[in-house]
């Protein structure tokens, strides 16, 4: 068996031990003679997995009983619609911070449901930074403030939660959930497609605080799209295999030491790459330094020909999926929780060697 270092932005690399466990259980889950994929979502086996995954997530993120966890489908993209559909009434406004491709899409969808105030946009600067608190133009009585904590495409990340003067934060945490501790009291809703930091594609984690849930709309919202439909029970068939995998990744995350561990670990990995980028002008970081992401490190080489060669030669060192997003080009290395230090060290050594030969 050959495993490469996979820097894909998503679906992203998973912990090897998790994949091995899943392989061992694939045909016969815990002596049942069936795969977890072949069992009712009402079976005791599956409902135990659902409960355990939610418990682990509560514990890892430091969430108290105010927070409900839902395993939904439709990707993070469905939340761009489902959030305003449930939380934004026609006579209300919501504030959105536009820091990248995904927040722009969230804004576009929200506008279908109510008034949207764009509290800040870095679009004119190629999304190369996130705003500081004093740059935000928040409205007086917004229903919520939406932001994207890590911008996967351009490689920026909020260093901490934006200050919103008591208005609940709604956060697209798709690409940095569980990568560091968060101040849970600030959040009304957190959502994340699982496929970057917590599992395979197919399930979206949505965490909602009870007061927002209770106030959420039911009238005019189709049953399947209401948060109230999903918060208390498993309403319809969930993506059982994806949730099963998420539960294993969460256990793995607990065993590693949880979010405090990952914060230090992720910073170490990112620092190693940024240090090489900053050594001279061969590699050029594409984002402002104080907005740099610890999850997606983006940079350019002196020209596109060198970038193509870099990507090709990287493969000979087992370094894969380093191509930047098609909308920005260049190189993007996604180094989520499951990327081992060894992968980043191998990449760092390759970057130095490539610079020596081509710089
Ligand atoms: C920050 C962020 N939000 C949303 C999405 C869209 O997620 P999905 O493909 O699950 O709809 C992505 C996907 O890369 C993302 O990185």
C-alpha cells in the first residue's frame, strides 16, 4: 500500500488510523455481520454512534447544553440558504463580513431572504486580508453577524472572533473547525462541511444555540429545511457512513489532545512553511501577514511555468494536491489537523531544494 502526503483542500486527508479502523469494520461492524452502511438509522448501533459523535463534539468544542448539534446534508453551501431562511425575517437585517469566495456566496443567498448589510469586504484587495474590529460597519440590530473564520481559497483566517457588541455570530467554520479553541459564548450558530477537518464529504455539522433555535422560523420554511425539525431528533435518514467516520475522527482528535493540542500543532506546521516563504522573494505569500491562515498556506512562484514544474516535481516526493484554487492559481497547501508534521517537513525540504535549483 502506498500513501502520499495529500494537501487537498477538501475532501482532505484523514487520519490513517481512522481509515484503518473503518477498513477493519467495513464488512462486519462489531460482530453484527453487517456494515454500518447496511443498518437502519434507527438501530441501536447507529443511534449510539450519533449520540457519541455529538457528545464528543460538545466536549471537544467546549459547548454547553445550550447548543444543539445536527448532522445535515447539502454541504456548507446549503447553509448559505438555510441560515437566512430560518433566522432572518423579512423586516430584519443580517450583517455579513465578505472575506472570500465562500462568504460572497453566502451573501448572495442571504439576499434572497432579507436585508443584508455587508459590514466589510476585502474583495477589492483580492481577499488578501480579514478586517480588524474597528473596520467593521455593523448595523444596530442585526439578527446575526455572519463570517467565514478561515477562507480556504485565498488562505486567510480571522485570528480571533470579530467583536460584534453582543450580536450572535454565525460562522462558516468549514475549514478550521476543531483546529483551535473558540469563545463559544459568542456564537449563535456554527456550521462546517465535514470534508476538511472532521471527516469525509457527505455530512455538514450545524451547531445552533437554543435561543436562536427557539426563535427560528417555522412558517413558510419547508419541514426538511427547518432547524427545529432536526435539532431534537433524527428526522430522516442521515448520511450514516459519513457520521460514523466523523465519530472516529472526533475520537482521534480527543486522543491527540483536543483543540489546545491542535492549535499548537497547527501553528508549528504553518510557521514552518511561512518561514520558508519569508526567507526571500522566490516564494511570495498571497495574503497579508496578520491575516495568514494556519490551515491553507497560499503562495506564488516567480512565474506560472515554475509553478507547474513545482507541482510536477512535488509528486516525485509524494507531495500531492498542492495546486491553488482555480480562481486564484499558484500553490495552496492545506494542512488541516490530520496532516502530520512529517508531511509538512517533507514539503518544507522540497520547497528549499526547489528554490536552490530554480531561484
Ligand atoms: C469555507 C468554506 N465554506 C463553504 C464551502 C462549501 O462547502 P460544500 O462544498 O460542503 O458546500 C467550502 C468548500 O470548500 C469552504 O471552504
